């Protein structure tokens, strides 16, 4: 079977390239754990499931004892294209992020104590929080880039508790958090009062524009948006509208688990058209805790193997941007559902 035939078949449902097929085959040569294959392949989960189906029809893959693998015929195909197992050269100390938590030990200890009592992630708002160390590393990154100390920070959606971690450093001029989840808002408010962090907590539905007093009011934003295209535009449009102007900075995560490179291109274009420039993309910076609703997420029924993951598999790149001009108006209302599109896997 030629790879271009696979691309042609799968492309009827999902955006896919021959390079994506190569990544999937290479991942299958590296591991027989479906979650590690998803992690290594860097292809949207729903597209990967469709590729699996096409490979299975041709006898190129198989499932045995809840493990996935290429058949002898599949291995022959991969080798004919000079595809080989993935090799990792990632730094063991920083895990490829380029920064560590050295110097933040006191903040780290207190944050982890606080996070023990956090609200659990729920499916209603497409929540899924990152590892506690990664929350702290996000704060360290903002601090290192000059976007935290003495700056006014807006956190849009905060199941990751970035506002608390930032507040514990004591260096931000202002920390404001927006969320729709009353449980999170109450938790952050209580912690802020107990720790005297001075975090401003506001309930807001990001399908709607920000209140006027929050527009053009912040030096820095950070958000971890839902990954439908409409959802990304809603979150990022609101985020950009909150920035003061040239030199203001923003941070957000974007996966390959629910976002093809075609979607990445659309979002990058969206940002550029609004006067932003992308300064950093740190691949696999964000690693997520396995949420409790794995078996009810929308991609579950399409997976070739139904097993609960025992390791981190959901990761996202950390984007940083800066504004070069004034933030434009953000008046669009995104009515209805903003969580789902054809690449959605976890909602």
C-alpha cells in the first residue's frame, strides 16, 4: 500500500499529510501502548484513529492483549519508506523546556500544598489541568521573559491555578483571573484571602467580549484555551483585547492532540492579523494530569484499545506572543457550543 493512498483515504474525513502517516508508523514502531503512540505521533487523536482504521483494513496493524503494533506486513511497509523508531535526545534535567524551578523552592512547596485541595477537572467546561510543576514553570517562564515582575497579569480560565502560583511569587503588580466555573473562582478567592495574595476574581463567559474596564488594561495574559477553532478564536480574541498595547505579551497552550497543523496555521494567521507576533513556541512544554472523565471523552469509542492511561499523554506547546500595535476591537459573540469541531477528542 502506498502512503499517498492512505492520505487520500483519510483526507476524506480529516486533514492529514504523508508526514503525519510517517509519524504514526514511526510511533507504532516505538511503542505498543496506544497512549504513548498518541503522544509520540503528534497527530490529532481523531485523525490517528481514522488512520488506524485504514491500516487495519489492509492488515498492517493489530491488537493483542490490549497492545497495538504493526503486523509483519506493516513493518515491511514502514521499512520500505525508510521509517524507523523514534529516537529522543531531550534534556533529562529540564525535559526540553529550557528552564527549571531552581530559586522557586519556597513558592513550589506552598503551591503544592495548596493544590492538594483544588477542585477536580470536569468535562462540562472541557477542563484538564497541567502537572503542578508545569504551572510553576509557566510562571517562571513569564518571570524570565519580563512579563510578570511589576506587570499586570490576566489569567483567562484557570483550572491550572496559574493565578495562585503567580500570586505566591509576590512580584506581579496585579493578578486578575476570569473563569466561568464557580468552584474554581471560590477556591482561588479563598486561597487569595488566606495567603493575602490580592487576586481579583471575576466570573465571565468567554463566548462574550470582556467588560470595558478589562479591555486594554493588562501587560500580560495567559490562557489555556479549548481547541475547537471557534473556541481558540474566542479565548485568544478576548485575551488580545485585554492587552494595553505594543510590547504587551501573551501566553497560551496549543496541542497536536486536537489541533492539526492546518488549525495551527489558522490560529497563527488570526494572531498576526491582530497585530501580534509569535516570539516563542516551546514544544511539549505543558504536560497534563489524566482527567477523571477519560472514558466519556468523545474520542474514546474510536480508540483501537480501551485502556486507562497510566502515563502523561496529553501535551501542548507553550506559545508566547507580543503585540506590535494597538489591540483591535473584539466584539464578536460566539453563541452556542465552542468546545467541539471535527478534531475535538477530549470534550
